[in-house]
C-alpha cells in the first residue's frame, strides 16, 4: 500500500472549517483514498472515500487534485465532538480483500 | 444491518496467563475478518486476517494466535501473555457482499492490560 504522510496534530475552534492534508506521492493508478475517524477507546470509523476530484457526503468533503499525490479532508464547521484522530489510507479496491495500513494519523483538537 | 461484537470490553491479566478474545459479526456472510492492536498513542497494527473459515494469515511474528472456527467468529489467543501484549485490540470485518469498496468496520475493542 502507498505510504501516506499527515500532520501529527491540528488545533481548531468550534464553527471553523478544518482541512487535513495527506501526502501520498507514490499512489498507484488503481488506488483509492480513504479516511477514517477514531474517537478515544473506540475503533476507527469510515468517513469518506474517493478516487479523483471531489467527493462529498453528510460528514465531510474530500478534495483530490489531478495528480492524486495528495488529498485534503475538509470538515465544515467543526464541533467539540469532532475531536478525534483522522487517518488517511491509500490502497486498491475491488479486490475482495485488503490489508489496511494505519499510520499514526492526525490528532484534531477542537476547542470552544 | 451488520453489527460486530467484541468481548470482553476490558481485561486485566497477569504475565504468563492465557488469553482469549472473541469477535463475532452479524448480518453478513463470508466476511473478511481482521485483528488489530493499538498501543497507547500509536496507530493500528494489523495482527491477523482471515478470508474464510480456518484460513488465518499472520502479519507479524508474535506471542499471539488467531482462529476462525465459524464463518462469523474470530478468536485471538495467547498461551502466555507478555507485558508487551498490553494494548487496545480491535476486530474488524470487510468485504461486504455487493460492496464496491472494501471498507472495514470495526468493533468496540478490548482494552488489555498485562501486569
């Protein structure tokens, strides 16, 4: 799986938009980009996934430039409950099986 | 809908004692199953995965073993625990039938402390 690089931590305030960028310079043609969110003492939870351009769901948006060597998870108007660790993963899909490699992620702290 | 269960939620065991953690999945058939471990402040480390009954693959050499006696049951075991086995153990399933992408769904986890 392609290696990813994320900031170790980020701070924000309630109501602000938060953008977390992930670098994946050696992403392969058939790789997708997936983001997970993990709250303390819980398992990671799937947030969003994309291949190129922009993907949006009820939780977040994912921006992927044309070269796909990076991606940005955008959380609109964060609240205290968005304090969590966010993981960026890159790997092929449609294989029926996948080994995910979780790095240390980005620890987001949202303050009042 | 699919659900994943893990127990116990927390466990404190002495060094040298045996271990058995259980994970069960409901609402899906023939899932891919995974065991991860997360040390304090660290990322998740994949320990074992299984694509079917009796099929277990180990990712790292370790003091632990895994078994899959039934389609939706995954067990993590040890004969003699080490201090370094302490951590947060997560079971996950993936490969949902008809799913385009192999998203993984995690259980609530078991926090193991070895003293």
